[in-house]
C-alpha cells in the first residue's frame, strides 16, 4: 500500500546549514562568497559540503548551450551540473555528486513520478507541501555526514522561478533548531556618481526577502571596495541586522583571494559563533594555512598560453582557465591566457599563434570551428609548440594526423561529417540506440591504463589514472594500427578505447579523451596541466619567450 512520502526531516542528524541568497542582480559572486566561507570552515576543522539550487526547468545542465550558461561541469558520478559546483569542488577540495545539485526539472520530475505511482494517496499535488517537501528532503540528504552544508539559491530574490525554494527554506528554518540555521544575503552596493556607496538596492532586496518570510542573519555587500563604517551601519539599520553582521566582499584580483578577504572581515568567525560551532573549531594557531600559502606564493615568470575554442565566453572554459592557474601556482609562474576563436583559422592558419608559448584546444560540440581547431593542431605539430588537447582537442589531433601525416583525405569525425570517407572518430557503440540527449553520454569517472615509458606515464607517474569524461565519440578501432604506424602513440587505453594520444618526437604533444580540468584544485593541480607548463618552461623556443 502506498504510504505518505517521508520529508527526510530527522532532528537527530545535527547538521548545520548556511543558506546563501542573492539580490539586485545575478553574477555578483554569491557562490564564490559561499565557497570562501566553506573553505575557512574547513580550515577550522569542519567537514563541509555544498548544495547548489538552480531554479531552471532543465533536469540538469547537460543540454545547455555554453553561450547562455557557461561551462557544463561534470561530477565524478557523471552528473552534468552548473559551473558553480566546480567552484565548490575547487574551494572545498571535496568531490560532489549529482545529489548536490537541485534543479526545478529534477524536483518536478520526481514529484510527478510519485503522483503517477499513486504515492500521494489521492491527495491534490501542490507546490506546498509536495514540491517544498521534496526540496527539503534533497537538501537534508545531501548534507548527511557533514558538519556544515552550504546551500546556494541561484538567481535573485524576487525571481518567480525561485519562489518555491525560498518557501522551502522558510519551512526548513521553522523545522530546525535556531542555532543550526543561518541565512546570508549577498547584495550589490554600487557607487553613485559622486562616489557614495548606495545602500538602497540592498534595502529593497532585503525587503523583498522579508516579504517572503525570510530574515537574513548576515548581509554581505559586494562593492568595488570595502564598505565604509557608515554604509555598514545604514544597512544594519534598514535591514534589521546587527552592524557586526554586515560584511564587505570587495573586488579582488583573483577569486582565490576571496577567502583571505572574508577571513579579514571576520565572516567565518561570525558564522561559527551563530551556528554554535566556536568551541568545536580548531584554535586559530592550529588551522590549515595551506590555502593562504598557495594562493599568495611568489610567481617569478610568465608564460602565454593560447586557448583555441569556439565559444566566445570565458565561462565556457572556466575549469581550463582555473586549471592553468592551479598549475601556475604549483610551478611559481604566472599564466597569461589568450583566447583565440577557432573560426579565425577556418580558411587556414593566420599567424595568431606565432607569439604564444603553448596551445590548448578544448572540448566542444558541433561542426562550427572544428576546421580551425585542426589547423591549430597542424601548426603546433609542425612547429614544435607545446600542445594539450582536451576531448574534442584530442579527437581533432587524431583527425589532423590522419589527414596530413597518414594521408587520408577527408578524414574526420562522423559527428562533424557523417559522410566522411575515413571516419577516424566514430560514435560509441552504446550510443547507437540513444534517443534522449540529456544525461546519455559517456559521463563521469573512468579509469585509464597508462603505457609505461610514455609521456603519459611520466605525466601521471603511474600505470593508471582516473579522470572524468563527457563524450559520445571515440577513436575508430579500425584506424588505430594505421595511425600508430604513422607516428601517433595511444599511451592511455580503457577497455580498448583510446584515452590518451601523444607524439614522441615533439617537445610536448598530449591529447586526452577525458577532461582532466574537472579534477584540478588549487591545492592539487592537474598533472597534464602541470606537465604542459613544465614543457613550456623547458623549451628553447623564442616566440612568446618566457620572462625570467
């Protein structure tokens, strides 16, 4: 017999929750603010996890165009999620799962499936309680096993899509102990023409939040500079919070410095005090300082790396940008990143790579820009420029070699040219019968066997590696022997799938079918990115010479 679904509420779990909302405008950096607080809590000895709520109707981010939404980030279990989950993984150095991303599509799909199965005992299915109960259940399940769970609500207060989530949080606070819940509101504090910090947008944003039944415990002001004392007092007065609960989050040169600013402001200590965690925290002199040590380390040189991609939006490649930064932090070198549109090379190489020290060709989908990527690969192969190809960049390296070294005219991927006479890249066998696009690629963590004595073995220092995947196409086994006879080396394989390709007679030429950028962290940079930069630093090439 169907039973009333359990909301998941269990007061004995003892989790602490920090809910982060945003106001005035999106893209303020509430996710980075939340992740920074999480980093400091982790430094203080707590187990911290995060949940990102995305109010869009998509079940996941997998079918979204990077132009509109930025990078699709892939988790270890294959979840395709919002790029903010990548920031949480990088700051917390914790692997999330698909359960840590809550979307309206996912929630409604589950509720409707329950209704069809008769699980609601004939009751009318409504936003309250059925949708809100499902939201609360998901948050509690994701938080289980952690000391503190940070929950970021995407969008801004007042968005119609976010209303059910804010109502769920209102109920959540009613169900939990007062000292287990904290609400932080991140809002814009702009300057007027005469240089005055204006609090009215913050006041209206908090007013909107309070009209829903939520009173923020903390207000974080995003401003070009730190908030003036007068500004803090005014926000406190009109938003009904103590002055000591108003914090600055000014602009910084690098997002990895935000935890340092947050720490200087005392936001982490205030959060611990309000959540009754102070006595459980490590003493200040025993806390982990590795983050500060890494992000403030001296950098004694610079290299210029070109990213040859098809999406004219930096957020579409955010994990690659950050992975280069992580590798630079490890090696003590500043990495200047130059974005070049691959369509610029559609009619042949035009010289834009002559003054760079290394080239990365990232992933992507569709035919646009692929000929330019092939031309970029040809240039780096013929001119001994260090090269790192990721996913599609791996595949286009194979196509370029098939065409220009093996001599297979018209060789291509069947994704790009279904009628190619030489399908050196072809669809995965298990994809033949796939009809739905969402969540059906080869996704998530897979192990790759690495051939001893190869560049890949040198990069990973082991005979295997574990990385995350997101693709439907792979190297066609029928062409592997011919490609290897023509000089390519497939140094990483997984069940006869080609995962890593390299050119032995080259300063550094490495392509990976997987996405190593998704496992890179400031505290442990991705091996392919570190090896790529090391090769640049060791090369004798003059163009874009390294500044010592």
